[in-house]
C-alpha cells in the first residue's frame, strides 16, 4: 500500500512539473516587424445582378479606380456602409442590425467585432 501511495505521489509531482515547464513563455524566435498602414479607405459599393442589388465593402490603401468584388466582403442587398474612427459599420435594414467591423492595420483585412440587433424593438 505504501508503494502505491509513493507511485501516486511521484506521478502527481511529474504531472505538475510537466505543466509548469510546458507553460514557459520564453519565445526565442525573432519576430519580423510587420508594417502597418498609416491610413486606409473603407469603400462601399454595389452591383445590380439578375437576382437584385448586392452591396460590398472593401478596405484599400488608396481609393481604387475600379471596384473589385473579388477582394471585398459581400454584405447583401440591404446594407449601408459607414465608417467612424478606426472601425467600419454596416447597417442592414432588412435584418435591422448594426455590425461593427475592425480593420487589421497590417493586412487591411476585415473582421466582425460586434453585432447590435434591433429586430426585437419593433
């Protein structure tokens, strides 16, 4: 019985030691500095399609000469694009939602931050 208790104690110490040493945050790799854009343009545009109007949003370093839906996010038929500060906002009048998008300054990629739904307010 004593050897079983000793074995269990040693196993517990080993697991704890492994957990402590595996959480070492000392990263020795050299990270390359990623260049961030100083400013960007949030560009909302749309196209008439056979199934109806479709809105898009893109982020560009400079205003594009021609809208390119391949590099933009498709928003749907009832979306309006706004920007304030460092965020883009989309008002969807069909879904009655406001979506806040953040912009990655190094890659100019869009990601959804938060969605405010007002559909239940009448």
